C-alpha cells in the first residue's frame, strides 16, 4: 500500500453535547430549498473518508493509488442537496488554535496505532477488525483538501477559507445571515454561536452501526441554539463552561469523573467555572479563560457575497472520471440531476 | 364545541385534494366566523390559503377558536369514500379525535386521530399584480398537460389581448396562445405586460384539485409569484394558491 506523503492538518472531533441537546427537529431536504448552508468541510470530508470504504475496510482509490473516498462523498452528497435547491457553502479550516496542538498530536498518534492494528488484522484475515481500524486511521491530507476544493470549483460552488476553525467561521457567517444554518456532525458550532445547526445532512441514508451488522436510517435534523439554551436554562457562555467540563478540542481529557449531568448541575448551581468549589484545584491547572475566548471571540473573517455558478460538467467529468477513474455513467447521470432548469425561489422573499 | 355540516361532500373533497398537493399535515383554524387554513409546502415554494365562512355550511356551530391538525392522507382517504351527494358531518371530540359522518340513506361514521400541530403563522406574499385573467378551468388543465409533454416548467407571458404559455427542454419546445377571441379566456387585464416562469407540477396538481369550479382567476407580474384562485362552492368559500417563480 503506497504511503501518501502528508502534512498534519487539524481534525475535528468536537464536544460531545449530544445528550444535552433536546428538541431536535426532523427536516426534509425539500425544506432547504434556496437556503445557504455553511458546511464544515473538514468535518464532512472526514465523515466520507471514514464511511465510504470497500468491504475489507479499504478506502476507494483510483488507478494511481490516490484515495478518492472523500471526493466520492463530496460529489454525490453535494449533488443530493443541490438537487433539492439548497446552496452549499463549504468552509475549510485554516490554522488551528495553538491550544489544539496537543490534541492534534494525540490524534495523530491514535491514527498511527490504528493503522498498525489494521495491517495486523489484515494479516490474520479479520476483515471486520480491519475495517474498524481502517476507519479509525482515516487521515485528511493537504492534497485531499486541495482536490476537494478543485472539485467544488468545477461544480460552480463557492467555498471559504477560514482563518482558523471552519466551524467558527461557519457559525459566524450563519449568525450574520450569510448562511441559514451551519452543517456539521459536531455541536461545536452552537458553542461558536450558530443560531441553527443541521446534522446528518451529508450522511443521511442507511448507515452501518459500528461493530454491528445492523443498519440504521439516518435522517437530517435541525437544532436551534435558542431552543437548546431555553430547554437547559443556560446562557451560551454557561454552555461553553459545561463543554469545558466535558472536554473540548482544547482540553480533550475534560474533568475526571464528570459526565453530562454533573457538568450541567455544577454550572446551574455555581453559574460559572470559577464558582465550582469542588473543582478549584483542577481548574487552577487549566487555562479555561483561553478556551472560552476561542469559542466567544474566535478568529473569523467577513467574506464577499458568495456566488453559485453553473456547474462545468466537462470539467467535473474530466476531473472525476479521467483523473480519478470514477464511473462516467454514474457521474454523468448525477450531473443531470443538477442541470435541470433552475429550481423555484422561496415565497419568503415576498413576505 | 365544534360541529360542521355540509350538504354535499364535493367541497370537502376539493379541499382535501387541494391541500394534499402541498402538505402532509394540515392545521385548520376554526373560529365562530368559519374554517380557515393557510400553509406552505416544505420547500416554501407554494402557499395555500383557504377561507370557508360559516355561511357556506348547512350548519356551523363553533363557540370559540380551535386549531385541529389532521394527516391530510387520513382525511383524503375517508372523503374518497364519500359520494358527492353525501352529507358530511364533522365533529371535534373531546378526546382529540375528529368524527366524520357520511350520510346518504344510511350512515357511516369515521373517527380519525388528530396529530400534534407544528403550527406557525404564515403571512401572505406581498405582490402587486399587474396582470389578472380569468380562464375556464378545463382549458387551464389542457394547456398545462400540453406543456408538460416537453417541459417541467411553464413560462407565462401576458401582452395586451393575449396570454402565451410556453415550455422548452433539451427535447424540444411548445407554446400555446390564448387570446381574447377565445371564449375560454373570460377576462384579461394587462396593466403592465410581463413574463414569469413557474414549476408546472405545482400548477398542474393544483388545477386538477379544483373540483366543480368552472373558472379560475390568475394574477401575476413579471418575475413575481403567481396567484390562482377559485371559489369553493357557491356560498362564499374561496381557495387561493400562491407559487414562487423559478430562479432565472
């Protein structure tokens, strides 16, 4: 297996806020007609690399040995949402905040371990384990990222280079009204202040549960920040403190022995981290002010109004089929789905 | 207490048919003045606005405001069992069910469960219509079917004295002209000539749900939403349908 020369790029795992997020709204893709979606590009590409794999856990590859799982996901899933009239705006990570360095090194080590476990599983013929370790060892390289950007440009789609965290930029653009919602599997954009988050959008459909031979239906859902805060009776600042207790990308380990309900109860009781008498010694060892600062005052930038252009079909076919050995028939038929006369506008424009 | 009786199932059938083209769950608002419904399809391309005053019913008793949400499919299935000549009685029960009784000699009694409303107030689009027309409903259905053979969208163009409806696609093009000489075009008023393009499926499904109404009022302006309107029965009921234009 050829080893791809790679440089380290930042990676998303995010804060596990799931159990605290109540009142998810199931939505249909039709509801996204004419809505701009600020999609966390790295988060999506990681999902594709992890999910889109062959039977033995190997990623899709072209005849030159380049991994193409991320391109396959990016192309077909983006076509699915464009077909319903949505306007995707992919946001790419820039330089990670310094506090994230340790986490990046840790994940990189985890991936190396998973990779050797994968080879070991392959050699003893355990395909189930090989598949599991393979998806754990997914890495996003700079060339994969630049391929993804090229594909988006061929498709006529705008994309944004964030100065730092993509999720923060997506949240900023959504709070400014440039986008209607952020799209990510993580909840971090809520901490960054995104008023609306759409989950499961680019991975909807049937999905295999890890370690089980069971498939579940994943449907898109909408999470509204104000509703989440109202439900748990916290401010966004307080939710950030809860997240710091649970562990964020900037303090992965969190606080020992503190799960969702204890974290929530602490902040409800004491109002903020500073007040938690039980944790004073642990708090003294953590620069939580800087973590708060990343969420409250992230490095973001304003952008020119994004423009969605017509898809350059020939360029897409050349890129995917000629350069990366995609099935011409499948690519052409997917392109037909987005080349129909443009969709209808939303009546909201006239309200 | 809410009890509503119509001497013909025809209007209920039309209502259920018309809303089923856009939504899966419908929230009716009943006030002492009458029954109303306003809803948009999930993509917010189209809106339906139903006004059904108490005078349009044989009997209408409503002591306060109620909102009742039904699965349109449930309602439609029951009403499909009704003959146009059946008398329809509708009653809101205290256990959150809706009782529908069809009478025609013998009596059939259906009870359907209401669902939790995801109701939100929807405004009407603010549009100044420069073009208004009234056409026979049969010809509207015919023309839309003609254009559908080639295209999934229809361009409607209004000039003094005539309307041109056309469509095109990779497979070809089609156009139909109706002028003041055609008796099917009952009225045409062009303050400012204009053209706009709309999705044909929405228009065609809506025009098929008109039931007994024999003419249809149509209003639009260049690159603006279109409004279609037809009377529901002969006693003051009215259905309006708005559709957003396609992106240029």
